[in-house]
C-alpha cells in the first residue's frame, strides 16, 4: 500500500500488506515464543522493558518525523506521542515484579492466587494516535508475560514498524513482539478468528467493534474495545468563562478533531451563552492550522481525502456556522475549525454522530437536570468536561454524566497512571493505570490442603 503524506499528498513509502496466511504464520511464531517469554524472570522482563523505553527515548525525533509524514500530526504533538510511548513502557516496566496474587484465609489449608498471562495478544491499532495507543496495549501485555502481534492501521504503519525494530535492539526475544501491517478485513479479522490468539485489544469505530465482538465470540476470546465518542463539554454560569472558552477549541480541534475523546458537543448555560460565544470566536480563529513541520502549528490536516469529504458532509451549504477558523489551501487534506450553533442545530447529523473532524456544535441548557439530559442523550459515553466553581455541583454532575472519563475545569481524558475506557457503546474494559494488567492475565486460584 502506498502511504500518503496528508499535508502534501505525496507518497512517503510503500508497505506490503499481510495476507491471512502471513497472519497465521505470525501467530504460530508468537505462540512458540510465548512459552519462552513467560518463563523470563520478572526482573529480567522489567529490565528489557526499561531498555526498550530508553531506546524509544533516544529515537523520539526520528519517531516524531515518521508520525508527521504518515499521519500529518504537528511535530510538537508527534514528539509528545513518542514520549508517551516511552513513559508508558517505563510505567509498566515496574509491573512484572509487582504482579502479586493473594493468600486468602480458608479452612483446612492454604489458598493462593496467581495472575497467569493469556498467551498471544492481538493489538489492532488506529491511525489517529498510532504510537500512544500501541503503547497502551503493548506495555502491560508484555509486562504480564504475553507475546504481542500489532496490526497497525493501513495508513500509519511506519512508527509501529520502527518500534518493532527498537524492541529487538533492546533485547526482546524474536517473535515476542511482531508488527504485522495489513488490512483490517484481512489481517485484523484473522487475528480475531484465530483460535491461538487469546485476546484482542481494539481501538477504532463502534461499527468495527461490533464486528470484532461477533468474531471473537466463536472462541470466547477476551476482548478490550475503545470505540467512538460524542462527548460533552458542559459550561455552567459560575465557571471561569474566559478559561472555559479559551480551552474549548483545543478540546475539539486538537489532532484535527480526530479523537474519540473530542468534546464536540459544547453545552453552555443559557444565562452566559451569548458571552461564551463572544469569547469563543477569537479563540477558534487563533487556532493555527498549517504545515505539521512548523513548531507553531497546532492542528494539521485530516488523514485522507476521503475522510475530508466525510467531515465536510457534516457542514453542508446553509449550515448554521457560527465561527469558522482558517486552514491552508492547495495540496493537503485541510479542514478549517468550524463551530455550528443556532436554531435547529440539534437536528443536524453533526450533533448526534461522531464527525471525527474539527467540527463543534454549541447549544444552551437551563439547569443541571437539563445539562444531564442533553449530555446523556447519546449512545456513546467516553469522556467529557464539567466547568463550574461549585464543588457540590461538580460531584453531582460527575456522577450523573454517563461517561468513563470526566474532568472538572479541564479537558484531560488520558493519563497513563489512571484507567481509561468508555460506557455504553464507547467500549468494553479499561486500559492504562495500575489495573491494566488484569486485562492481560487470568486469575488462577490454588487450594493446598494441610489436612492429611
């Protein structure tokens, strides 16, 4: 497959796509490697993961350059992504020596539990954050003693391939980590169908997530899903309006809106709605969309021309555009940050569907109950933000909004120290945080009789 630079529309590389037979061969190699990797001592496994993290750190600029070329991410963001991979590897390098079970008091003997690795894990990684999301599954899976096959997105395999090379250079045994570029319906589906793949971790669309659930059911395969979102940014009248308006564009338009956690539904209490819109307009127009290689660029292009056309369909002629930013013309898959507001806006597809682009919709609400009703009126439940100075209201809203990741007076969704995942059709299971290893292990209970 030819890989296209989204900012220039130039071919940056051609990568062979794996067949179903290639996938079967990779699974067989990973299955054999599992028998050896699980026996590596916890201390040695930890040291290998630390060395892996060190090599990623030494190659941050190289990895960032690859991400700029294949995904169009601004270079400052791409450096952060490589750094996040490094940090997640370091965080989970402490896990092998701390993966302890329990001794449970029982009559007649001793009862202990063990966390056993699953076997071969398939990671199906999306194109919107190729390096961080790879790390979120890769690091805990390896730490727990599993072998891993990574299927990167078709459009963004270059960073994953280089990371696989760095893993070997760090000393990880061959076939403990395999990077397998391939098309989703071919290589991804074969990983889901294969009886020797013990688990699939998938980040992507809810539609594909449903298909993977069905595919995994035949073998009762374990599955983690991080799917779509349509998150709310709820601004109350008592909030710091200047800060809420200044930060709202980043919560929607970062990564060109190609983020499952994008706060693309902005709910503003009616008494301050007009003032918020006044503050929002200059904040949107100040967003710098442009050459990803420029250090000042905040937002790059969309991933493909086809995706740009899809995003554009959510802002048809005559749409109630309240604010529109700027974007380059000419080559590249550019789309200007856009805010929709006004009469009938809640009837638009952009209000209910995941646009996955730089399009926000702003609506007024009356009170807490109204805000909760609007925020929860979606099949998704991934993230969201609540802006208020009232501590009691912050807690009430945090409990009432149906989402797996909420932040108060900020837009943080993902910290590798804390669990991440969605409610409703935004997914199953949790990634990151201290408990992520539970997703890549099975608990074994052993009773030893002391009588007779």
